[in-house]
């Protein structure tokens, strides 16, 4: 609810990494790992901002932020982890009921 993200290892109750206020205090609606690149995850906040984290590039801050003009209520990622074509998409569900699919740059999708 405060925009904090914690990365846990299954064998410990304490986080490996923690990012406080990662969304400038906006509550997080969804967080999903990239299906094709394990070091990348995507965060959606209540202000319809999508943050892209690439832990191999920067483990302190997101590497990109994209504001979506529509009111997004949830997101899901699509891709085929067994294929190395770097095709990764984000499905965005708008408050109006409309669905939008956007493809991610290859640098965040390639294994």
C-alpha cells in the first residue's frame, strides 16, 4: 500500500532486497516477473504508471517508467519462456473494460 517492494528467498523470512517508496508512495496494483528474462519485473501503481526493473542493469531503481494516460486496473505479461525470440507483451486492462497489449523492448525481453 505504500509502494514498497521486497524480494524474498523462499528459505528466509527476511528480504534479500527491499525498495521503500519505489512508486513515490503510490500503492502497487500488480507486480510480475518477465516470462522471458528472469532479472526483469514490472510494477503497476494506482496512478497507472508502469515501472520496469532490470536487476542486472540497476538494483537500486527502476530502469524505466511509463505513464499510461488511461486508468489501468490490472496488468498481465505474456510471452513464451522456452523461445529465445525476445517477444514479451504487457496486457493492460482499463477501467472502461478495454484491453490493450503493448510489446516490450527486446533489451528487457531477451534472455
